[in-house]
């Protein structure tokens, strides 16, 4: 399958229109259309942008890119496993994240300001675009989170029912919170992680993302 065909398939799987993808890539929709139709060859710069947008489809896009760019004698020497290329990437990759702070002694609200922090992530971890992080300040969320923990927040299309018993970032009346979702009488309630503050509910609550993994933990701050 040619690169343009693979890109079109990946784009539709991610429910992006030509216009939506073009906006993410900062190019015109006609340029993306020409790549998909094979009229315009894919450049290294555009390939790099695409795998940053579609992090869950990196292997598929990389395979198609290499098959289009490399000569057959080189391709024949590459190893295929389960219809994908076996490559030896660098074991780690640097990502730049927006990092918000969460004061564990407060009500679970986040500071509105953020800092940019570069973190080294294993290559095997797939990071979605538009992800950001929360750094825990204080020790009142133990044993869920410890001081200095940095957790990854990723966008989600899951319903509140699907997010039941998961930790999410929400926004209410312009304030962002880290809360645990729990479905009570078929409606979502949002509970404080330290169980000090009463849960709240409401239809004006927006889900900004779900906590998917712990990215960093300072073991020296853990006390037993």
C-alpha cells in the first residue's frame, strides 16, 4: 500500500477530515489531498509532523514511508515481523510537555499557569498529541500519588460511564480539578483524591482528559 493510501486510512481511523488534519499540520487541505492521492511525494519534514500527530500509528506510517523512499535492495535486507518493520530505534525520546501543578493540600484544583518541561520517555510508550502533565506538590494524596509525581493527562472521547473509577482532569466554572469519577444512580460524581472535600456534580462540568500513566516519581520522597 502506498504512503498516501496509508495516510488516508489512518486519517479516517482517527476521525480527521482533510481540513482538520491540514490544520494540525499547518498546511493547506489541498496539499494533504495531493499526498493522499500520490500526486505530491511525502517529504521527510511532513512525515515527521504526521508521526507527531498520529502517535498511535507511527509504525504503520513509518513502514509506508520507508517502502516509498528506500530502494528495493535496501528494503529486502530489512526484517519484517507481523507485517511491520523490525527496527532498532533509540530506546528513549525527549518530549516537551505543558506541566500544571496540583497542591495536594488544597481542593484538587490546579494552578492556571503551567511550565514547559522536557521529559525523557521510553520509545515504546505512545504519547497522544495535545497531552500534558500534572505535577503533585505536597504529600496529602498518598498512597495514590507522592510528592513530585508527574502524571500524564491525555484527551479522551470516553463517556462518563466509561470513565467510571478513573482519575480525570475536569473544568468547572473556569477552574480545573483532578478528581476521581464515580457513577452514582447513573450520574457522574467527582470525588477528591484525599477524601477531605465533599464530592460535587453538575452538568456544566467538562472533561479535559484522563490520567493514563505515571511519568516520573522521586523514590527518595516516599516514606514508609
